C-alpha cells in the first residue's frame, strides 16, 4: 500500500490508525450536515431526533449479527472471546435502546420509519459478513483458511460507524460549555464518553491483531471497506428528514426565480497546489537557450538559461524580503482595531498595492517571461494539479439546475490563458476569468504583462464592476473564496467570505484591523442557534467575520450539501 505521510511513524503499522488518518476528513464532513448542525445548536426538532434514535436498534442488531459471523470464522481463541463480548454489548445496547424508545413513546415504531440509509448500512454489513465484497471473488472464502480473513474485513466495515460518532461527540462538546439547558446534552456526552471511546479502541485493537498476517492487497480491501462504510454513514446523516429550516446547505433555501449565486475565487494556491508564477518561471528556465547556443534569427532575444535562473532567484528573494517589510510597516503605521475598521484597512492596503505593482513592473521589464509559447502555456495549464475537490465542486455547481450560479476567477496570475486552460480541461469553460495577460507576437510571449489585476485594489474594483453589471431582477448572494492579503477586501465585501488555509500574513493583518477568523463549522452552528422558521438566511457583508476551511469538500458541503452520499 502507498504510505500515507499524514500518519505518525509509530502508528503507520496499524491498519486501524492508517484508515482513520486517511479517511478522517470524510468524518469531519459529518459536522457539516444539516442534522448535526441543528443538533449542535440545540434547536433540532424532537420528532427529527426521535426518528434518528429510532434507527439505533436496527444498527445494534446488524452489529450483533456481524460480530457473530466474525466469531464463527476466526480460529483465534482470544479473538473469539473478544468478538463474543462485543456481540453481547450490542445485544444489550439493542435492548436498552428499544426499551428507551418504548418508554418515550409506546407507538414510536409506527411513527418512525426505517431510513433507507439504515438499510444500506445493514445490508452492507450483512454482505461483508457473508463474503460478498466488491472486487473480491466470493469463491475465495470457500476454504476454512480464507474464511479466517473475514473477521478483519467485517471489523473494517463496522469500526467507521463507531469511530465517526465518537469523533462527532468530542467535536460537539464545545457547544455544551456554559449551556446547561442544551436539549441534547445527554446524547452528545454519550457519544463523547470514555465508554464509547473504549469500545472503539477494543474494536480497533482487535482489527490490528487480526490483520497482522494479511498481505498488502488484503489490507487495501480493509481500506476500501472502511472508506465505503464512512461514506454510507455520512450519507445516513445527510438523509435525515429535517422538517425545519437550517443554515446549510445554502442551496436548500435558494430561490431560483429570485436569487442569483455569484462565486468568486482566487486561483493560485486556493485552487491550485502550486503557484502559477513558479510554473511560468520553470517553463522559461527549461526552454531558455543554453550558454553557447545560437538563438534563431527573427525571434525575440532571450536571456540564457543560467542568467534567467539567477534573475528569477533575485526577483523571488527581493519580493519575499520586501513583502515582509511592507507588512511590518503597515502594522506599525496603523493602530490595532477592536472591531472591523474597513476604511483604515482599505487605506493601509495602499502600501501593499503599490508594492505589488512595483514587483510586477520588475518582472515585466526583466524579460524573464519572454519567449514562452502560447501552446506550451496552455498545455501547462491543462496539466496543473488542482486542489482535491475543487473541480468537482464547480462541476457540481454548474450541473445543479436548482442554482442560478455564476463563477468568477479573480486572480493576480500573470497569464489568464494558463487559468482558462486549467479549467477547460475539466469541462469548466463557463468560468469567467479576471486576471492579467501576456502579450504575444506570433504566439510567442514578449514578456510584457498587460496589468489588469495586480493588487487588492484591482481585485476589489473588478469585484465591484462584475456585480454592478448584473441586473436588479434578482438578489445576489455573493461568496468569495481566497487565502491571501490580495483577497482581504473582496472577502469582507462578499456576503460570505471563505478563507482557504489562510496565510499567516492574512491572519496577522486581518486581526490587526478587527477581522475575526472563525472555523466554518463553528460559525454555522452559532448562526443556527438564532435561526428560526420565520428567518431567511442572512449573511452580512462587512460583518468583519470570515470563515476558515481546510478543504474544498467543506465548501461543497456548505453550499451544496451532497458530497459522499453513496
């Protein structure tokens, strides 16, 4: 199996830890389901909660049968005892849940329907326990020796459910602090309890023990089962029938006839893994003539490869040093604000804007971008590595017929053709690109940059211009996604400003001028607490609050709410 660099070295040998670290992000998306958001806020309707709890007996019964099947297959006496113990726990929990529900309402079985997603999980466990595993020939388990591998597969399919709820419980605890009247404090504490954590660890330790002799291919089967189970559980949370208004997903309350969703986002490092300037620099160095080579006549004279690399190094060093100096000067010049002071922030960013323009002029005049072929730039764009989930998010936005959505890239990238190529390769030709451009002569770059979007001021001016061009027939809901100082004004001007892995300089300057950076999930729950049936979802520009995320999957769940539902 491919090594996961996120796994601590001392735990890399344990399949349970490997699976958890690898698929923990899927679990974290459970926090961004409407059901969990309403549960965390404390205003989830009792009927919805009871329907959710009413699924537990089906789960416990399925778990008991899966443990029983695993016990029959293992030839390890200690494992048999452990599996038998956990089966008895499931049976006991099944009886307790059933008694609790009947005590609450004797006719609850008639009122609460079996959720199709509950059936999906129970059938998945049943199929795994019987050896019907996707990608594995059922005949494989006809011999007693091969059947001894089934307990590890069964546990791999069961543990994600236990681990997910233990994780959710611990994450939800923060909303009980100082709130003694929280309606669901008992449930949250039960999920966050040491007893549940102990049960999860017992299952994980047993999985690790039963997996010691498995091959790499067999361990990969456990990973697939673990991932599939986690996605089924997430789908289960998403499928909870929620008979109330919720803050998320945005698309749920979107009125196609009256509203327009306008999404702006930064390209470099928000959307891409590598900054486009680094790619253009590498292209110029690789394609530049070497020392002693004759340059073709009737073509632009280019710097030699060694000189070009030295020039690039100097430009990068000067930029980094001067940028840090600019930030330090900016913070010393203006006093710290207790709450958002947009006007002073706007004035302070004049210094940064002047610096960015000088830096671009230096690049343009140096000739370092001279000689690049347009076809090579487009090819480089097609090959650019995009952040995981980014293209999928925008493709889902475009395909969603219930959204009246427009997408705009707002970038300080030197070459808009690079951006267009990066998105056209994913079928996203409808994305509007606002960026700088290179001048070409016969499809070869002159090295001169047509400066359209160089700095925070250019970005916010373009941002305003785009919005002003929309007619007044619909209300705009404006989302801006960025990660650096150049995005700050636009992030604050948007109804919803989302910061993707915020840069230290952005946090530093934002905090200085009264901007609050709040994890998206926490901000959503706080908003849900005061959200009532009479409210319309209100997101306020210039509120001074920006929401931080670490993945495009979070953004997907926030806006569309339909990721990993299978």
